[in-house]
């Protein structure tokens, strides 16, 4: 839960100080202009996986709130990629989803 709150506070300050970017598509800016689709998908995936990893649900919920209420996700952590001369942005919720998925996958693999 603390990570969810940290993501919400980070997004608040990113908007307050005009820092970061508004991502209207998938993580890392792919498929721009599809905020509502990815907002609904985030909620559905989160609900389906909530029994497995709460972290995935909270990350998906935080990004879904942004997508459905402001039309995109506030990304505020820069990831410079000098080899392609680009800076991609992400947020704590993206990290929660990624880490939760990795943990979920490892647990599923060990259970087999």
C-alpha cells in the first residue's frame, strides 16, 4: 500500500511542478491516444490477478485512475536510453506491475 501512496504523491508533485510527461498510451509511451482502453484493461487485469499479487492490482489501479480521470498516466521517472537518443519515462506504479509480474511468474514456475 505504501508504494501505491508513493506513486500517487509522486504524480501529484509531477503535475504541481510541471515535471515529467503525460502518457496517453501503454507503458513507456507505446500506442499513444489509447488511455481509456488501457485504463479498462488495467482494472480487468488487476482484478483477475488480485488474488495472486496485490502489488500488481495496486499498480494497475493507480495507472487506471490516471487514465480514466485525466486521459493518460503521469510518468515522472526518466530512463535515458543513449543508444536510441531518447528518454523514456515511467512511474512507481509501472515498477509495481513489473515486479509483481516477475514475482508472480517465479511463484508459478516453482509451483509446477
